[in-house]
């Protein structure tokens, strides 16, 4: 193993919002537009947690996308926390190590192939994600560590809570495309796409997916 670099940025994850650590559903984009609530369930009707739901509308603005959660994926208790993170295309994600043991990070995923060498407690590293898609993270030392970063180009995106729900706010009325991604989803690229009509008010949509 090569030596650690001297970069010694303090981990800032103590400030991570509770909702992010809990993996809770987070409302995105307040003010105006429709509120679309999506529940993702499996073939048995059971809620699917940490599914990423994206709505694409041709009427959406093209300004920068800002999600209310931190662009951070910590390593804590030999796990990536949160296990699934949604980021806007072009985001730089911080990877603070909150453990006493050292971790590395690697990804063989097409949108972001990279490797970050071993680094220790209270150190952090960053990586930027310019390409949309799903990135699966691992650690060379701890085989069980898995993390997922979903890089998206729509502001109407989020991940489901433990009840399978996510609410996307501010969606323009009209035709849109609904994408659901989950690492165990049984379909190409682990995602499904369907046409979706936003009716201008608040609406709830239940979506059944087939998991491995
Ligand atoms: Cu590790």
C-alpha cells in the first residue's frame, strides 16, 4: 500500500442533516408546481427503501440543481453513510472517514471509474461526478462496504424512505418521464423508465418493481 497523502481536512459530517443519515424522504424544490409523491414497492407489495426516483420534465428550468442534503458520503462503522446518495451532475462529493481504521474507495462503474487510496481517521477525500448514472462504491479493505451514488440531471429527484415514499415538489404540470433506480432492480442498468403525467396538483403514484 502506498502512503497516505498529507491532506488533513477535518471531517464535517457531524453537521450532516439527520434526515440524510436516516435516509429519510426529503422534499425537493419548494414553491410552485405540483407535488408528486411516489411509493416504490416490490413484487410482494413491500416498501422498497433507498430507491432513487427521478422525474424529467421538458418544462423544467436549466439552472443549477441544488439538493437540500449534503454532497457527502461518510465512512462510519465500516459502512458508507448514507448508503445511497443522490447528487446533481457535476457535483463534488466529500468522503470523510469517521472510523479509526483506514478505508479506500473504488468504483468500476461506467459513469465514474476511480480509485482513492487508503486514508485514515478524520481525513477526507473528494471526487467530482460529471456524468449521469449510477456509481457503485467499494473499499479494498472491507469487502462488505457498499455505497451508491446516483448522478442525476434533474432537480426532481430523491430516494425513498423506509416506507418506500419520496415526495418531489415543484414539478411542472404536463408530460414527464419517471425513472426508478435501485441496485437490486431486475432490469438493464437496474432502472425502469415510464411515461408519467403530472396533473398540476398533488398526486401519489405507486410503482411496483421487481427486485433480485
Ligand atoms: Cu474500508
